[in-house]
C-alpha cells in the first residue's frame, strides 16, 4: 500500500530557464519507436520532463524502480516524524540520490512530499508507528543501528567507520533523535561543527552522513 503523504509537485517543471528533459521520441531521435517494454508509450509520444537521469528517459516508473532495485546500497535511512517534520521530503530525495535501500518514517504516517521532488515514486518507503517497531525490524534484518545527533557520548562521524549494513536514524528538526532511539542504537555519531549554531538542518545532516557511507562503501565507478 502506498505511504500516505501530502501533495507535492508532480513534474520537474519550474517555468524558469530552458525546458528540462526531452521532447517526443520522433522529434528528438528521428528514429522508429523502440520495441522495448521498459518504455512508456505516452512519454514516447509526448516527451519526458520528469526529474530523472538521462538513462531513464521515456522509461515507465515501474521499469526505473526495477532497475534501481538491482543497484541499491546496503544502508537504510530512518527519520522520526513525531512533530510532522518538513525535512522528510529532503531526506527522501537525498536517499534516492545515494541509492539507499529504503527510507523509514517513524511516528506520524503523513509527511510533506514537496521537498522530495517526486523521488518518492522511485524510493522504497516504510512506515513504523513506534521506535519499538523500527528497532524490531532492524534487528530482524541484522542491521546495525546508527543514530545521528551531537549529544554527549556521540563519536565523530569523521573518525568513524560506518557499518556496511546499517540503519541511519535521524531525529526531527529541533529535538533531534529521541532518547529512546539513542539508548537502543549501536552507536551515535555526530557531525563536526565549528560555528555558533547548536545544530544543523536535519535534511542537511542526513545528506552528510549518507555521503560518508557512500565514500566508505560504494563502488564509485557505478555512479552516473
């Protein structure tokens, strides 16, 4: 069943600058239409202005997801949503960019899709009502749980080797990761900061930690 969410943008169209994507296949290629089930007849006829890399132009959503499923990484991402955090869309978009296996939303089921820029169509999502549910799932999947927060007892991300198979857990903007999650995590990592602010945006923090995992474990030769 699709995850409940709030409305977000449906096309990668801003009205600013040149058009994104490609026009109809015959106009762009001047070649016969491809006989390939991965291609969407409507997109071939009308063009493809979606927020996807060129490799996936004209492909159906189902074909894109199936191809991504052959390349997903071994880390999962979870974000707590007790207060209806607006950063979840950004986390989903970044998780898609770094090819997370799945994004887990803990707490409220509804979330604002706007920041996801429709990448939630291609990223597997799972809802957990409670921290208990999330932790039980992670243990069943044999994933190390890595909480991300700059609290006492945390270890610097910059000096930490992240587990290859892991669940990265982020708190919502303001309060950060709940004490319940930190108590049950295998490790809590913090991001080095040098300015006056107490913390950085949850969406930004998620991107930094996901990139750290990619730098340590991903086959960079397979990046687009």
